[in-house]
C-alpha cells in the first residue's frame, strides 16, 4: 500500500514524528509532501521560520519516509495521488472532513492528534511557544482552529471554571490537557490566551503576568484606564509580552488602509465614522454588569479612530438605548482639536457596518465588514483619481494576532507598532467613559 501525507514540518518536533509513524504504519511506502513558502503564503500559513530544504532534511532524517516531494500549488494533491499511484491519503484529524473529496481517488484517513503528551514533549527547545486557552466559548474555539495556521505555536491546554466545559472543548478540538485550576494551567504553558468574560480579563491577565507568562488577552483588555495601565506596567516590570487580541489591528488590509489615510493622499483627516452592529438576541452579551454593545463591540470602531486621529481626544459624549440592563445601541462621539469621530455599536440591531475617513482632498471608504479589511477605496472629487486596494484575508483574522504575539515573544520585543500599549489603554479609557457617561479627558 502506498501512503501519502503533507505538511509544513516547520521546527520539526515529536508531534510531527508521531504523525509520520502513524502514516507509515498504514502501508509499506510513504510519500511526504513538504509545502513550499509560496504555497504556505497562499493558504494563509503564517510565521514559518525554517527554509524549505531544512524542513525537507528534517523529514528525511526520521528514516520513516521513502520519498519526499514538494507541494507547490493548490489542487496538487489530486495530481500527486494519481501520478504516484497512491492508495491512502493520511492527514491529521484537525483537518477532518476537509479532504473527503479525495475519496474519489484513494482512501482518506484522518489521524488522531497525539494526546497525552505534554507541550514540553511536543516541542524541541527551538520551537517555542505553548499557549493555554482560558475559556471555552465561541471565540476560544476559533482561536484554537486559527492558531494551527501559525508555525511554532502549540495550543494544547484549556482552563475553564467548569471542568465539564473544558473537557468537551478539549475533546472537540483534540487538546492534550484540561485544567480546572488556573494556576495549574499557568504552570504547564509559556503563555495564555484569555477569552473569558470581560470582567475576568484584568484579574486573569494580572495573575498570568505575576507568574511570568506572556498574555494575549481578548478585547477589551480591561474595562477601566487604571486597570489597563496597571497591566501594562506589570508586564513591563516582569519583561513579558502583553498584547490585546484586537484582531483588526493586525490585518494587512487594515494596516495599509491606515497608512493610505494618514499619508496625506486624502489631505488632512477631518472625520472618522465607524459602525459595528451584531444580531444577538440573548446570552452573556446582553446581560449586566459587563455586557452591552459598548463593552462588546466598541473596541473595533475605537481602534480605527485611535489609529487615525490619536489617543487624546478633548471630549467624549455617548447616547445609548438600553434593555433595562445594558446598552443595546450606542453612539460615541469624540472631539479632537481638528477633527471629529463617531463610533456606533449595536446588539440585536443591524446597520451598515462600514468605515468612512473624510479628508480635505478626498476620503477613504471601507465597506462592511470593515473590521475584516480585505478591500477599501480612496475616493476623490474627480472620480478618475479613485483607487481601489485589495488585500488577502485568511480565515477570520485571528491567525494574524497569534503570529504577531509569537513573533514578539521570539524576537524579545515587548511592544507592537500594530497595537501599542498606549492605544490599548486609550481604548479602555474611552470604553470606561462611554459606559459611565463621563465626557471629560482632563
């Protein structure tokens, strides 16, 4: 039986070896396709650190492989299977269902991920980063799935206050370990991704920093200026990375949009209007005390405003509609010395989720959903000057923040220009003022 499998095999570790052993056991001839850098870029695999031939040599050195080929383009698997007379296509079970179409050409086998192995066993000392997940909700699930597209990152552990929830989460996503003690999770990993309800962010991030762990924390990183300032001060003192998981900040399209708008090509910016609404009709987001459209959604439009106009507005005013418990619709207006801005948020109500940046020579328009920036336009009085910009967005964007987080840790950087500490602090302060009705920044 001839078997084929594929992978990037970056920073080759024990998990890779065990997958090859399982594939090898399915037949008597094993072919391994190693992805090229161009193919990885095209499929959204980020942060690959080793050159192609180093990865090929690592696969060959196992002694498990009869033949190594290069995977260079989408759709190549069908051609390889037919050309090489393959009987079985084997791949990790985190891809379950994705390659069922190959059953028309050979038998498809999904290999269970290696469970019961510690992250230390899975990683060699060069591979880097073991991340534990705090929380077991929707965003945590997407995080685990997206992190698998970032080379050198292992998400193998989860903590939840409800052990049964953590076990279901780990079983579904094939994680190696489950914890109902936060301290136990911190002892087992290099870093944590915090995806718990907003009111727990500050305490959990502080505890992780005090334990010497790097922290990637979902937005908002804190609900007050004081808490955000304290976290970044603690992270600096402990020499660990603290990064807010505000995914839009790390998207290539959004970064370019900010660059175009601030380059002077549309003149001086005079106004920014950003909207984010979501059809939610129940659950934690609509319950007090931490729920509501401002705490849930305002981080995104405020990010655009801060990136385009700065961290120091003169005044903030908020108008809201509430459900008797939390705000379900809000408009936050900010005055800057030479510009104005508005952030509109809504839960259970839908509006056009676009972004408009008005300048003295033209304007930038980003269509909905602007927070997943793939396309934007620079528009002018003379339509012949209009320009369109397109950028590839992989997945739902979370892999970009994971790649930035991992790169900062690897490179010893403690600040990202894509989202600086002072910007996260400013956004936390704006959310605090919007929720409490405060207007002054004095």
